C-alpha cells in the first residue's frame, strides 16, 4: 500500500513539473509572439535625403527582421515634437526612440558634443573605431543613463563643408560679427573668433539666409545642401572641412521600452542601428560627389577655401576651447581623455597608411 502511495505521489509530481514546463514554454512563446509598436521622432524633415532616410531604413529593417513583431513609425521634425526636443521626448517616453545629433544637447550635457563632432578631430572611420572598439560607446551610454536613454551610433555624413556665406572670407577680420548657423564645439570656436553663432534646425536655415537673418550657415555637404537649395540663398560655398571632420548621428532608445522587449528584438534593434550607421557613410560618400558636380556645372556654384591664417586661428582656438571644457567639467574630461588617447594613436597610424596612400595616389 505504501509503495502504491509513493508511485501516486511521484506521478503527481511529474505531472505538476510537466504542467509548469508547458506553462513556461507557453509563456515564452507568448512573449515571442507579442507585438510592439514604437514611435521614433527625428530632428530632420520627414524623408529628407540622407539624414531623414536613415531612420526610415532603420524602421524597415526592424519590421522585416522581426517579421512584423516590432513596427516603428517615424516622425519628422515638428510632426510630433520639435526637432530640438527629441532628447526630452525619448527621456520622457513620449516616443520610444529618436534620431538626432548629440551636439544639440550640449546645454544639458556638455560632453555630448564629443560624440557628434570635434573640430580638427577624428574622421568618420576613426570615430566609429573609437566608439565600437575604443570604449567610446560605453562612455556615451554612461553619459545618457541618468536620463533613461541608451544612445547608439545612427549614421555618419563624413567630413562636412565649412558652409555657405553671403560674403567672402579672406581674413579673420571677416568673421567679426558674422551671424552664422553653427552648433556644437564649432559654434563656440566661431564665437571666440568673433562670429555670432546661431543654433537652429535645418528647415529654418534657407529662409534665414534669404532674409538676411543669417550671414552664413554650415549644414552638411553637397548632397544635403543641394536638397535645401542653399545656392539660391547664399553666394559663396566654402568646402574647407574643419568644424565637423565627422558628423556622427545618434539613435536614442528609451531604456525602459528597450528592456521591455524580448532579447531577440533587442538584438534586432541594435543590429539594424549598426547597419544604418555603416550605410549612411557609404551613401554620403557616393551622393556628395555627384551633388557637388550638379552644384558647380548646373548652378554655377564656385567652391572656395578658407585662407591658411583663418584655419590656423580656428585650430588654435579649438585647443583652447576643449582644454577649458575639460578643466571645468569632469564628464568632459573623462570623455576627452579617452577620445584624445585613441585619436593620437590612430592619427599616427593613419599618417603612414591612409594619409600616405592619399598623397601617393595623386
């Protein structure tokens, strides 16, 4: 009788364990079949070439790879929130994601600018190497964590042109009182050089140049500058790359929303962002050269360069500005220390590899 009771007890236990296992498997299956719908806000006009297309491509990749389990609706600047409110929107959970540039948040997080562009700093390839293999991304994510945001690289335009001017720049004196749309560290450098920097979304630049509210503006390069029609509003186009030797864009992910995804969807989000980051640089490399040819041959744009003495002043001023930022902010100092260490190393290597090759092939 006792033996029979033990058999019954064992059978009951096995049934219970089996039921729990089935319930656990069912629960996991339900999570994997759960569908999510996110909003992604950007700082760019909807579907704007390059910048605005990148988040659209990202959303398409995620939808396909997740088989429709995670769909993302993309909103251009002003459609859901203004372009400069993307960070706050993601932090507050109004949108689960954003696409923008880190230097727009320099008033909130001074060190953020170093993850977008450093005047006379690393180029796009070098910056991506620092982010993904030199500890840069970890510092970036540490910087945004108090705001409940996970940043990842979201595209790169490569070296940007100095911009459009309504007067020639023949000396440093020509910068005095110049009302110029330029942000980030470059804006502070221009301010020290005597200009009057203004920060504004891309969609407001053309009418401001046309009306005289701006004397000059940098934006991106030929591909985007042609799309905005800046050649109709400013006379002189300066190619001299100094303020943004790279323009790293960012995907901002609400941490709570990200943690609410199953692990496979989390991986899809990160891999899709990495794919778009790489794709954008290829796109700009191809499109900029074609757009410049159109500007010159079809619209009669004359491409000019800054005089060496202007570059020298901007370069020296950049050193002063960054040293002051690092001395006055612990986060800036930590980020700059990492950035400069990697920059010095990669610069030395590229002088005898990439840079040497470019000189040799001329």
